[in-house]
C-alpha cells in the first residue's frame, strides 16, 4: 500500500474521529483539523501519541496551507440544535469550508470527498430517496442554513470538478449513530439514550410518527472509505445509510427496552420543517461500491452505543450550545 498524506476536516467529531482511526490504522499520515465547536479532544486523544497522526486547531472558514494527497471534508455542525445556534456561521462553514478544501485540492492535485447529507432532500415527497430526486427544501426555514449550505457545497464540488478537473467524491449521509456522538448534541439517538440511562423523560417531538433510517457508524465508515478509494469514474453523489426505517416512537421503545429503563415518553412540539420521513435508496452504492450495504442491525448498534454512553462521565462534557 502507498502511504498517503490525508487531511480530515472535522476530524475530532463523531464521524471524523472514526475516519481518522481507520486511516491511522492503515498507516497513512493523517492530519486532523478541527475547531472543536461540537467535539472535544477526547475523541482523538488515543491517537495523539502516534507518529502518523497530527492535530491542528483551525477553523475551516479560513484558508489553510497544507500539502496533502486526499481530503475528507467533514467539518460542519450536524445536529439541528448546533447548526441552528449560529446559522450564518453554519452556512459559512459549509460554503467557505468547501471553497478552502477545493482550493487546496486544486493546488495539491488531491482527491477530496465531501460529507454531504440526506438533508439535501429536505422533507422528501419521493420515498425512499434516490440520488436523482432533487429534494424539497424550504430555503428560508430554520434548517436551511444547513440544508442549503450543504447543497451549495455540492454545487461547488461539481463546479470545481467541471471547471478545474478536481478529483471529487460526494457522499450523502443518512442518520448515523454510534460511540463518540456528543452526549449533549440533541440528536435523537444520543438524547434518548442519555435520557433512558438517567431515568429522565424521553422527549418525543410531535407524535413520534416521523421516521428515520439509522446507520451504525462502522457501516458508514466502510462505505465512505470505499467511495474515496473507488474508481475516478464514480464520483457520486451517492447515498450512504441504512435503509431500515423506524418511527421515533419505535426508537424510543427499543432504547427503553435495551437500557432496561423506567423512563416515560413525553411529547414535545414538533420543530419547524422536521422531515416526516427519510429512507435512503442505496441501489447506486451497492452497485458501485463492491456490494456495500449496512450489516449492523439497529438493536446491535444501539447496544454498542448504550455501552459507550454508560461508561461516560457526563461531567467531562461541555454542551456545545444551550440547544440540546
Ligand atoms: P460532529 O458535530 O460530531 O462533527 C463535526 C466536526 O466538525 C466537529 O468536530 C466540529 O467541532 C467540527 N467543526 C464544525 N465547524 C467547524 C469549523 N468551522 N472549522 C473546523 N471544524 C469545524 O458531527 P458528525 O455527525 O460527525 O458530522 C460530520 C459530518 O458528516 C458533517 O459534515 C455532517 O454534516 C455530515 N453528516 C453527518 C450525519 C450523521 O448522521 N452523523 C448525517 C449527514 C451528514
Ligand atoms: N427527535 C425527537 N426527540 C428528541 C430529538 C429528536 O423526537 O429528543 C426527533 C426529531 O424531531 C426528528 C428525529 O427525531 O424527527 C431525528 O432528529 P435528529 O435531530 O436526530 O436528526 P434529523 O434527522 O432531524 O436531522
């Protein structure tokens, strides 16, 4: 294997830190860049002593001069409470961050992979969502800073590819969960597990009939690495996620059962523009990524995530924003 120098932006975050793990274990020279807005150093602390790992505190809205062969661009708050906290900054992170990594990729002739999202489909009227579906996003709603920021980033990736021959990859990630999610990120899996383990009420938004399809982090990381290393003829966008769909009420009941919790379900108002359903069509990924498909069932993945949360000392975690 040829050792490559690889930049992971947002590399201290939930997904980014798992990508760093994989790349460091493969022997690559890994540079992790993060401003620690929604993460803490603990996610990569185990990598700090390794000779092939380097950590830089930096905000991707500002240019950075590095020499690299590959870039995984994961920097962006991903939980609704966090990306809505400073929506203008969220848009800047997506757009300026994309411009900065694409500029670097163009200069270094590096390959660059964008962490896009199922949110580009908005509240979808086509179900499940294939990559050809152009989405139903409210451009002026409270989720738009993230959705439209990610859509603009995809546009930039394809324009740099068409205009400047930058070697790109775009993956559209559907809800992913697992160890190293921030315990105070306000996302549904981390919220429900934290609440169930503490015997607190489980907060269901709306009637809990809205659905999501949850992918365990190991399955997603495998798909992302395959995409980066696949042929230059397949640049995406490609959906990566687990197609098995659950309602939020079903998820709450499974979490209560697995945590053996006495928590009660309580119902809170539904946030604006919350998609009512979401399920990836992964036909394209299967066909082009060596038959890739998720292997970890929800209960198995939740059990691993619950074990991680049980071992956490919550006092050591700083809520990134008051919105969780
Ligand atoms: P996360 O919040 O744990 O990770 C994001 C990381 O980016 C954090 O470490 C954060 O500190 C860093 N960051 C944020 N703004 C930055 C900036 N301006 N400069 C430098 N670093 C910055 O979230 P995650 O779930 O790991 O998401 C990673 C990427 O995957 C994001 O781009 C997100 O949009 C995308 N994604 C995630 C999911 C999911 O379900 N987890 C779904 C779709 C897309
Ligand atoms: N949700 C919920 N209770 C919570 C947090 C979230 O019912 O405590 C719902 C939320 O309204 C959404 C779904 O769970 O319908 C997934 O929310 P999350 O923030 O994890 O991600 P999204 O897919 O909306 O970006």
